[in-house]
C-alpha cells in the first residue's frame, strides 16, 4: 500500500515543482538511445531512397522512350545508386549518432553530480573535439568539487581550534579550574581576536575571489606607505633589523592604500616571524620601467623547493607556520585586483624574497 501510494503522489517533504517519481535522465537516454538512432536512420534512408527513385523516374521520363505503349522504367543503375547512398548515409549517421549519444549520456551524468564521468573520444573530428572539451570540463569540475570539500574541512578545522580554547577556558573558570582574573580573561579575549581575524580573512578572501571586491583607489606614495607599515612593526622587530630602501622619485600610483597596507603588513609579519634574532629584513621600492617593484626579503631559513609553488594556496602552512594559511592567498588576490603581480623566490638557508609589481597610473 505504501509503495503504491508514493507512486501516485509525492511525499509531503518532496520539493515543490520537482517531478514525481524522480527521473534518472541518463537512464532514460540510455533506454531510448537505440530507438532514437534507428528512427533517424530509417527516416533519412527513406527520404534518400524516395529522392533516388524520383530522380531515376525523372531521367527515364526525359530521356527514355515515351508513348502509350511504353511505361517509364527505372534503370538498374539508379536503383543501385539509391541503395548505395542509403547505405552510405546510414553508416555516416551511425558514426555521428553513437558518439553524440555518448556525449549526451555523459552530460546527464555530470548534471546529476557524477563529475568523474569521462567519455571515449571517437567519431568525426568535430565530435572528438567536443569529447575532448567535455573531458576537460568534467576534470575541472571534479577538481573544483574536491577543492571545495577540502576548503570546507580546512575552514572547520581552523574555526574549531580557537573555539575549543575559548570553550575550555570558560568551562574551566565555571568549574573553578582557572581563576577568574584578568590573566584568564585576556587569554580568552586573545582567542576571540584570533577567531575574529580568521573570519575577516575568510570574508576578504571570498570577496576577492568572487570578483566583487571594491577598491577605494587614490593617488598614493608607496614610500610613505612602506614607512607607515614598518613603523607599526617596530616593537616586534627589536631583535631583527628592518631596512627600507625606497627610491626618492617614486611616482604616485592609484591604489587602495588600506588594501596594499594589508598586503605589506602581511609580508613583513611573515618575514619577521621567520627571521632569527640578529637577522635582517629588507624592503625596497623601485620604479625602473614605470611599474613600481616592491621587494620584501629576509635572511631566514628559506622555503623548500617542493613547498615554494604552494605558498599562495589557501590554508597552506609550512611546518613552522603558526598562522591560518590565508595571509599570502589574500595578498595575492589583493595585488591581482589592483592589476599587479606577486611572486616568491627562495633558497634554503639564504632566506626568501617576495616581489610585488604594482602598475603605474
């Protein structure tokens, strides 16, 4: 009874506007593909055969004997030609219909969420090109789906860490394990700041990658901007020398000073964090050919060659990194939003150099 009831009407929780019972489009196409191909072939063959018969009759009428005692006849060569054309078209249609059917079936499977679908590239050159493009599209969709799942897992992991610390501290205070003093509260507040910074980084990254980031550009002196950033880190750089080398004749460029300041602060923070006491962090700004080239170099341990291509990836962190793994990703997106470029070079034991290229006005 339950089965028959649900075959007639959808259950109460079924989405409005969706067909019931649910239809597997790929299954429907597989079931009817052969019938569709046969009908098309029969239709084309019939039309060609009738065309050949009509042409042969016309030729016989125009060039054959005529009269009341002589009925028009169809030459055997015309019949043979018609049959040959029918067979040729049937073979051609089969070569086209079968790979086209595979493409339609694979497209339905991808539409149903199976991004691992691939098709065999065969048939005419045009359909092989379509098949290759389809496989490329499916591979990209599969990669993006994999990245989305990894991103969700990484976000959950990064958010869970400060939340767990905050929850543990507060529960410890309520249970009497931690004293209710300023030290305990300051530790909780520090974790909330970390959580707020992570949420803000995620928001900035989402806006930048979606292409909806709004830049408040204005003519800016990059040399002054660099000096402001360095001054804000003076307290953290007590054991590391910070050297600034900015050309005196740098042109004003149109950029969002708050966003570029965020980029420079992130790069300087990373350089200071990975430079040992007594080391040097150098920031230079030059304009050799119009665009301003800013470099941030440190004398730290450097980055391993296998890790260097990944440092701008989301949530990528080295073995000694304590951040969220979003800083360089955000920096890259902000620089690209300004029409610039960012790159990194490093040699283990000699330090790392991050290069920014900001276009001139």
